[in-house]
């Protein structure tokens, strides 16, 4: 540390008289350790920069120290190059590089409004901008041009706050044109959530066909009933019917016509003049008619309810055993694969029986037979959450299978305590009666059964206690005849099958393989693997995917695993687990209402 110290000399110290001025001497003094109390880190806060900006704005208003004039639409704005460059990388590049504008006093800018330039300069010099519904668009475009991101983001936030059913589609187009992904996504979500209101405004009628398809095909579309979607599509078509008539089929493919109320379908849809003359739409209408008769036996993307209606596809697990030789369980539980939730339904009556057969008829569930030699048949009414006893089987049996084909229930095969059965029965729910049909070519128990393309397929099974069959027996209800098709690659019993997209999928039999059969080509292929070797598992199609639930492993113990296989991608993955390990249970898919998802 260097200090300058002063002292007065003593006159007696020397004979020479010093000047009366104080002599100055430089001394080196030992410094002490500097502590935090010896330093003041002072900051005036934002008031300092705000004050400087205010002064620069005053300079701009009085044209003091301005060194450039910006000309827009004939209006001249006197500015400071340094201030513009500090706020905008656009101006920084213009003035700091060797561009012509860096040497000229007058710079003309085209492509924006003078009003936008005035608001932009006000923001640059004050940090404030008045954003309104009238100026937000050109102010946003100006802030994008001059790369002033804070103002651009403020405009985007303002647009998001202004979202309304009457403007969300227009704002979405604006956002997409300027690559505002977040705003565009927010607009789309808003339109999907408020579709019924959005469809009443002019912007909706101005949509392109592809844009409308994107909305009505979305699983996130929120409507209280499918009639809203149909009416929106028809309103869009009728707005310019000569030009849009040709798009009707492409749009109706995304309307879930089978889920329209049957009365509405007959009185409104089939009476529409455009639809009556649109031959290309006949197949779509036919699918809806078949669904109204056959129910959930008809499966397609258009038969899956939108969750916003309160309905969803759920898998119902009926009964089963926790372990080998254990008691049959009385539980009936439904599982929503989307949420992973489980919910208890009415318990299965006479649950002491085991090895019965389960299938879904329309949106109800049938349980038939069971050990030992039972003829009983129970129907679960999904609307009332109630089990009702219906007409009994002609012949008592267990280890048999049931399947729905063209609106009727078929019971095939099984065991009567003495021998395997080849007999088959058909149930008509309208007459509440079982009748025998032609017997199978080979008597089997514990086969896999599925209906596909208008025929019934009985796959594999056990002809006796010691052997397994690899035969595929096909029943034609029109001819009341059985025929043999291509054998399954492995001979197994205790296997399960489902049908999806005109193909049959089979698993179980203590193998890891999932086999697929194409009835049209009469051809088998191995398409996927399960995580464990299992048998007597549950299998059901839900939301266009195949779910394999529980089953019994190699060690004889039941499993609580759930495997999801997506035929579209060929990918299998585990999902949530079951409430308890279980095997020898029934699995079906129905539509179930849950007011928690309903959005009025």
C-alpha cells in the first residue's frame, strides 16, 4: 500500500531554514488483510439502465446525437445506431459489417408497416410495447424480421391468451407459417378440446380437407357424442358441395359411424341426399349397419369409442384360479389399458365351478358350463352390472370354448367327465335357445377358438389325456359343415386365440411363440414371442392391440403379467400387472361408461 504523508520540520534540526511549505514524503506501509467490509459492491439495479434508456429516448425525440434515419413507407425515424444494434442482431449485422447501410445516413426498409416500425422503436428505446388484437400480427412479423425475440415471444403469448373457438384455427395457421411450434400445438389442443364450438365458426369452413381429416382422426378429439363429428363434416362439405363432394369418403372414414345412435343413423345419415348418391360410401354405411346388429363382434378403428364420450374399451377378466388345484375365484374385474386402472364388477354367481367358457355377445358377457358337467349359462348385463341366468346348454361340459359368429354364440368341444366332445351348440339370444349344429371332425378339449371372415376356427386342443392336436377345424355356418385347414405348426392344448384385421393370433400351450393364421391364404407364421412360456392365459383385443393376461407358467404357478402385442409394429411390451396371479380365466373386451372421462 502507498500512502502520501505530510509533516512539519523542526527548526532546530538544521541550520538551514526550510520553506514554510509542508514537505511531503512517500512511505510504504504494510497492508492489512482485506475483508468484505472494506469493499462495497454497489448496484443501482434496473433503475440505472431504465434511466439511460429514458435519456436515449429523449435524445431520439429531440433528434440529439442521432446518427441514422430509418425510412419506412415514407415515414422517417431518427435513431442511434448503437441503441438499435444493442437490441437487434439484424441492425447489428447491418451497421457493424461492411454493408452499404453502415455508411449511409438514410436507410430504407421495405416489407413492414410504418406503424409497426414505430411500435418496434418504442420497445427498443423503452422496453415497453402496447400489443393489441389489431397490431399483434404485424408487430410479431416485425419482431421476427428484426430478431427481437423478447417482443416476438410476448406477441406469441398474447395470441395464446386470445384463443377462442372463433379464431383458434386462424392463429394455428399463423403459428405454423412462422414455425411457432408451441403456439401451433396449443391452438390444435384448444381446437380439439372445443371442437363442437369451433365447428360453428367460419374458420372451420375454410379448413383444407387434409386439415379437417387431421382433427377428426385424432384420438384427442373431444366431443360428447359422435353425431357432433358427423354434423361438422357434413356442414363443411355442404359449404362448397360442388368442390367437396369428392372428399366425402375420405372424411367419413374418420367418423365413427357404427357408434352413431341407430335411430339417428336411419333418420339422418341414410336420408342425406349426398350420402344416398355417394356409392363409394356404401361400405362405410354397411359397416355401421352390421355393428348395430352384431355389436362388438365387429371391430375396426371406427368401433372404438372416443374417450371424451365417457366410453372406453376395457378388458373384463372373469373368474380363474390363483394356483393349480386352487379354488375358482368369484371376481369379475375390468382393466383399462390406457389408464392402467382396475375396477371390480358384479361377482360371478356359482363361482365354485371352474374351467368354464367365456365370450362377449354384443356388449354383454356369457359364461357357460364348468366343472363338473354343468349346463348352466350366465349372462352379464354391462349396463346394469348384473348377472342373469339364461337358457342352459343342451349338453353339460367343461374345458370347452365359446365364440361369437355373426351375432350368435357357439359352444364347441370340451369334456363331459368321460370323453372329449365333438359336439357344437349355437345360442340365439333373441329366442334364448341353444340348438345343436354339426359336430366337429375331431373331438378336443381346451382348444383355441376364434371367428374370422364369417367362419369359426377351432385350433389344436387335446383329443385325450396324453396327446395334443395340431388340426385346424373350420365351421361354415351357411353350410353347417366342418372342414380342415392348414395345421398349426405345433400340437398344443390350453391355447387361446383372438381375431384382428381378418387374421387369427394364437398363444399358450407352454410356448413363447405367438402364431398368426391368415384364413385367406390358409397360411401360418410365427410373428412374436411372449416373455414366458405359458398356458391357459387370457387373450383379448383392445384398442387395436392384443393383450395377453396371466396364465400358468412352466412351474405350474399362475402369473400376473400383462403383455401387449401390436401387430401393426410387431412390438411386444409388458404393461401393468394384474391384481393377482391368475389362470384358467376368461378375457373379453367390452365398451364401458366412465363419467370421469365424459366431457359435456
